[in-house]
């Protein structure tokens, strides 16, 4: 295992160490009961379900890793990452124990997340 790696993910974000405000906001974004993942759900149905703004959704390990590996994450800290393709609001992914969660942030939530996590608002340019 390389120094600085844990569970196959970079332990240190490129944006610095998250603050208490970040973890408080993350808690707000990921609280509540997630929309369950239906058994036998197709990839198309999964992507439609998880891209509804302000919705917390249960996902599986395969979906989590697909979005982590398809493009470089806009934010990464341990098992938390944010994904966006082009000029889209952030899609937030969290892995806790056996649970995999995803939340499509609204533009307002994306702005707050970027400010608190120290991610440039023009993240699509990088």
C-alpha cells in the first residue's frame, strides 16, 4: 500500500483538509432515508434515479466505482467524492461501511459545497 492511500482512494484531497463546516454540510446532504435501489434495476434506470436534484439515493458498489473511475473526481476525500461531467451540478458519492449513497446536488447546493470544500466554482475548466 502506498503512503497516503486508503481503501484504494487518495486519503488527502487536492483542496486541503475538510473543515468541521464541510462535515456538518455533508451530514445535512446525506441525512434522511435514501431512495432504495430496486432489485434488477437497469443502468439507464439507475442513472435516471440518481440524477434527480436534492435526492439521496442508495446505489451499489459497481455504480460508485463506475463514477469514481470514468472521469477524475471534482472533489475527493477518503471515500467521499463529487462527480460532474462538463457544466453539470455535482453528483456527490459517499461510501460508509456497507452503504453506498449518491445525491444529485442542486446548483445552490453545488455552490455551497464548492465554497465549503474549497473546490473552484468553475470546476469544469480543470
